[in-house]
């Protein structure tokens, strides 16, 4: 039956809709190969239709299968692209190595370009009124207070604050920090807000 | 193809559902579509089940290669059950994509009763979605729901929880980003497996 491999591929992607999976190079190669075979069979039969008119229907069935495979592959790539976009907003411009290796080479290239584009857009914001850009990934929620109490979840290391103080973020240590400086770390899962 | 869902994975999975079809023309070399066929060619007049995407695309050809029949859950007998009391039906077993597939199928129904059945079914089953979203026994109440109904339920649960935490605390604390948290969970699960 046509287009079964591609459905397996999409089901895999659908199952983990909140995380990104390893780019399935092997399966995509198989699907493209299937498409090449279909195309070749169609070319042969289309050339033969002059003698045998009834072959025309077969060509149409195969053509539908080709279009279907194309649609599924595009959908797979498109959905991954959207996830990669989310990665940039949630993980920041540097991906942790275990996430990085889930992307294919061209996807990583896309990620870097998207990241650069986003950064230069954010830098250009508010230039005309004297600001040097706004970080859009910050302040996704209106800040309720200037300082918040946070708990460190992982061993992060040293963090230098804007006033020059250096603090040590060790697992299970508690800190009282300016909201502005720790919200990125909260989003990246290093710190946790204590209420 | 005028289709706004071209890139949607869930729409692709819906169109992968099988529908019974009757072939109107001979198809040389396509015998493998019919699992019970022994010949190489598919003869006109054969009735087999093919995926909806294939059926749709062959139906729109000029002249049409197939005529599409209704899958059994949209037939008269099931329609009667659904119109009587659709809450008793286990949609997860009978039609995981009941509404979405129905929207595609409705135009092949000459009497035009499928569309009203769809609407009626949703109206009756809405209270199931509502009660499943506040139920504490989530496994049993979610079980008979179809795919899209489950999605609605999940969304309702999230909203409900956000609302009640806001009412209690009156503040929304900063939290870890969704994808970061999920990747971490998955990594932990993998570590435990090793």
C-alpha cells in the first residue's frame, strides 16, 4: 500500500507533540526512494498510454500517491520547523548539546539564521527613541515585584549580577534576586520561583 | 488542492482513515490494492476499502475513478443509535476521528443526514467533555472520547487549573518554559531506562 512509511513518520512526530525528536534521516530517505520508483513507473506507463489507453487510470492513482507523500513530508518538516522556532524562544540562542544533536544539519543552520535574525530585530527595536533594543524573550508576564525569592534546581555555577556581585548557584540554595536577572534562568529551568 | 490544512499532521491522520469505495474503471497493475485479488489488474466494479486521501483524489478526477460509500459508523443503523443517545457510544473504538472524517464524508451522503447527525452527536456529547474535564477519575471518563474530544478535554483541564490557581493565589508565578520542562522529563525517563 502507498504512503504507509510516511504515516509512521508522522505518527511518531505526533506522539511527542511537546518535544522534538531525532530527525529521522533513514526513513525520509526510504520515502524519497519510494517516490522515485513511483515516478519512474509513471513515466514508463505514461509513455505507453498511446497504445494502451487504460493505463491512464493507473498513472492517476500513482500520481495521487506521489502528491500524498509530498504533502506528508512537507508537513513533517514544517511541524519540526515550528518546534525549532519554539526552541529558540524557550532555550535561548545556545542549545544544550543533547537537544542540538536531535536536529539535522540543515535544521541547525536554519536555527542559527533564525536566531541571528531575531537578535538583530530585537536590537533594532526602539532605536529611533534612544533605546538600544528590547529583549522580547524577557518579561513574558508582567513583573509583580522587583525582587523574587528563587530556589536553585541544578548546579549552575557562578552568576554575575548587574551590580557586579557574583553569586554561586548551587543545587538547593535559596536566593533573593532581582526579577529581571533571574527570569531567563527560570524559563530555562535552572531556578524555580518560591511563592 | 484547495486545502487550508495542507500542513496539518492531524488532518493527514484523518485522511488516512479507510473508506469503502467502488471502482468505476479498470486499473491495470493495481491488483495489490485489493488484498483478496489474485490478478494483476483491478477490475471495474470492485469494492474495497482505500484511504480517504486516495478516494478523494480519485473521486475528483474527470471522469471519476471511484464512487465513495459511507463507512459503517455513518450508515443508517449507526445514525439511529447516535441520534438516540450518542453518549453510550465508545468513540475511541468506533471512530477516533468521528467529526473530522464526517465532515469529509458528508458530501458523499445523498440524503444529507450525516451532517445533522454530526451536529446532534456533538451537542449530546458536549456534556461528556465537560464532565470529563472536571472529573477526578480521568482515565475512565476520557476513555470513550474521540481524538478531538480528548484534545478539548485536555485544554479544558489546563484552563480550569490555571483559573483556580489564579483565584487562590492571585498571582501567576514565573515557570519553566514548556518545551524545556518536557525535554528534561524525557531525559530523566531515558536515564532511568539505562
